[in-house]
C-alpha cells in the first residue's frame, strides 16, 4: 500500500516560509515528495534561509495582508506547477512594540498584527482555498497557538528580557490565534462538501533562542519537559496535509508537550 503520509506530486503553498517553523516545514514537505511554493514578504530572507529555487521549491515573495500580492503569487505558482493542493497558513507578524504592556498597546500596531495573523490567513484561504473548493479537493492547515486556547501564565515570563523590555505574550497574539481557530472551524463546515479539509495546529513554545530563564520557567509546566522543536510542528502539519488525515477536518491538533493537559 502507498504511504498515506507521502506528498508525492502535491503542490503546497506555505506562508511565513522564511521563519523558524517555516523553514522546517519546507524541509519536511520536500522530503515527503511535495513541491513547495514558499511565500514570505522578505525576498532576501527567503533566499538566505531556503537557498535557490529548485525542482521542488518556488520562491514567491508576497505580503499576505495584500490580496493583490497573493493573487500574483498564485499566478506564478500556477504558471509553473498548476494549482495548489494544500495551503499552510504559517505567517505571523510582530510589531515594533510587540511586547508593550496591554494598557499602553497601540491600536494601529494591533491592527497591523491582525492584518497578517488573521486577515492574511483569510485572504490566503480565499485566494488558494477557493480554487481548491472549485476543484473539489484540498487541505488547509492553519498555524495556531495554545494561547488561542488558554491565557498565558505571566509567571513564566518573569526575568525574561527582550531588547530591554519584559517579554510577554501580547493580547493581540492570543486574540489573533483564537480568531483563526474560529475561521478554521467555519471553513471546515463551509467547504466540507466540496472536499476541502481545514484543520489547525496549536503549538506551545518552540525553541528559537529563548533565554534560560524563560525556558526553565516554561518547561516546568510541560509534562514532556522541553520546548517544542520546529520539526515537531512541521510533522503535525505534514500529517494534516496528507491523506493520512483524509477523514479529519475542523480539528485542532495540539503540539505542546502536554502543557494544556494539566
């Protein structure tokens, strides 16, 4: 029998491709036989992190908050490989004052983050998911966070600094991810009869150079006793994009080492 986890011949669109998680998703999907259309608004970083284009990789610099930019990316993709079989909404934004306390958070910066984290995913679903629905098949995976499910424990951020400011998990991040979970469930029911599955991966903290103080505080709350690796998240996304999950839709796969099981 064919391996249902393989993605041979599939074309996958990935947003936020140049990030810590995005680069691992590209690697995991290419290893599984997929062709990846890597979308990121930073063209130079795409090339730096992923290297040059090749038979299984297409660079598509685009800002997900712009429908026009996403339409251009789709046109480039379809001219090379045809329509997308899967979409991974992984793009995430941080504002200049991302760690500002809630009481002094700026509305414009809130809207800028929402424009990528939530509205950007909505636009990508329109541009790529709508075409999937017309063809009668496809898979969409939205990158969420446990902070879209539960509130952050502020104690784990004690002693953690970033650029001279106390590191926190901003309200806009959790709000955007909770909103994206709502969109996930909506689209799972909206496009279900048209063969498009829509799922989510909610991740806990992913190792990306956090301070020792943060890591020590965080892993005390994790039954598996460590931060996630980006590869852990990529594997979950691969599962949801593949035929191994062909009867799974509207699901939130939590990859947090058991943190929310307490």
